[in-house]
């Protein structure tokens, strides 16, 4: 495609992204205002995510040993939204996270929800500025990063639900740049902080181990030990047992109690959509095991050049999203980092298919809410394709490097 035609398509796609972002903003504002005023979204069958965090914040202050007592959680949630059923979402984070959220429990629900929104907006702006500055994105690249974020339903889901995915995004982004800059104490600290989403820890620890950042690895283990000790201190051993039973339930149950794979965007969603539940767990394992091994291989063999490094981090982020057993639309906020890395590799004009994929991946999850579980899980298919392309690039670079080393050795 010639440069002039490419520029025209680029501008058209920017207009599409802006329009979709404005439509999502209208939806977000409407839902946010309803939750702020009434404790629930305007739709009759919808419930907000934030009441579960609010209940955890109150319980850890008033009765920490009951943090995973669902009856206690439900009693607090129903003071916020009387429509909440007995099968609503429980507090599913490690106990130390409730301690972090505790100041929100000192506030009325509406004020706490507003504070959480402001925190999320502040962290979102921080991550965007960090990505643009540290990656040296040019004007067109920065515009596409902002537009792809604006039309990302995951970002809007975080804001209207009072979710914590932007906090995770901040931690993993800071971790990535700490590793890239060889700042081991910071890398260890930020990887340890990801412990409030323990299902995401595999990739950060693999990065530290295979890059031989042993000081960072040791610091990460210390952070995990401290946070784990705080958690035991808060709820006691019985509380930890209750938390582990909740995680076991999430990993082994088809659907319910806050875990709904039909609305997820990971390998688990793929397995349960195409295979009956009785066999889906085996298919899920069959998908997880090779991807886990290939991710370990990528971190062990990737070259240290800029192109391979970018492909490696895109693959790492996609692996985190696909491997986790619990991934909803709001977790797709993490796609901001792969998007920024992909844009950075395009020094000239950005091909039309890249922003098109950003737009489609960002907006498609809306259909899961509008139509329901009949919608096929296309997002994990796209993420898996992107992962496979990164794997291929690193494989070819690694093979060329190996052939070059063999050639040099043979000439000696």
C-alpha cells in the first residue's frame, strides 16, 4: 500500500477508534453513575464488582477472621445493593489485599467507589505516560496507543466496575522496565507485588530466573514471604484454608459463584466453549502445559537484541493473559503494554491491520455481555496467534544465532 493511501486508512481507523471509544465512554458514564448512586448498574440482572472489594475492606477492619465467611460478605454487599443474590461474587483476593483496601471501608460506599475510580484513572495516566516515555513512542505511535486504550472495553470495565486490573497493569509494567533496565531490586519488588493476583506470578518469576537476576528473584521471594505472613496474621490458618478452598472451587467448577469461564478470554474459555465440561479440564491442561513450557523456552533462549526483546515481552504478556485461569474483560487492560511494544517496532507508517486488530480485540468483549456465552471466544484465538508469531520470530532469531556460532567455531 502506498504511503498516501496508508495515511488515509490510518485516519479512517482513528476516526472509528475515537467513535467507538466515545460510545463506550457513554456506556461507562451511565453505568458508573448508577453504581455511584444506587450501588448497582442500570440493567436489571447486572451487579457491580466493587461491592465485593468494599465488603473485604470493611471485614478486614471489623472482623478479619471472617474475611472469607461468605455470609458476612453477603450481609455487607446487600447493604449496598439489596438485589444481590446469595450466589454473588465473594472476595477472592489474598488477605493482604484487603488490608490495602481497608481505608475504603472507612468511607460510605459512594465515596469509596469514587476514590477507587480516581486511583484507577491516575494509575492509567501514569502507565500511558510511562510507556510513551520509556519506549520513545513517536506521535503517530502515541496516538494509536491512546486510541486503542480509549476503545478498549477492558479499560472501561475497570472504571465502571471499580476493578483492580489497572493496579496489576502498573505492577507488571514497572516490573518489565525494571528488568529491561537491569534494576534488580525494583524488578524483585514489583514482581512480588503481583502476588495479589497469584495466578500471574509464573511469568515474572520465569523472567527473573532465566535472565539470572538472582538478586531480584531473592527480593521477590522475600516480598512474597512478607505478604504471605501478613495474610496469615490477618485471617489465621483457618482463613487461609478457606481462601485455598475458594481458589480450588474456581479452578474445578464449570460456572458460578463469581467464576464464569463463558465470559472469559483465556485458554480456559477456549476449552470450555468447544468441549463438554467433563473433558474440558483435560483440554485446558493440554493447552496450558505446552504454552507454559514454550514460555520458559522463550525466556531461556531469546536474544538480547531490541527486536527479540520486544517480541519476548509481547509473548510474556500474552502468556500471562492466556494461562491465567481467571480472566475477564477488565483484565484485557494489560493489552496496553503489548500494544505499545508492537507499535514501537513500526518505525515507519503503521500497517492498517495492526490498529484494526487493536480495535477489534478491544471492542469484541462487549458482545459477550450483550449476546451472552453464545459468542465464540475469538479474543483468546487472536492472543494465541500473536503469541505464536512472537514464538516464531524468537525461534528464527535463535536458530540464526546458533548457525552463526557454529559457522564461527568451524572456521577457527
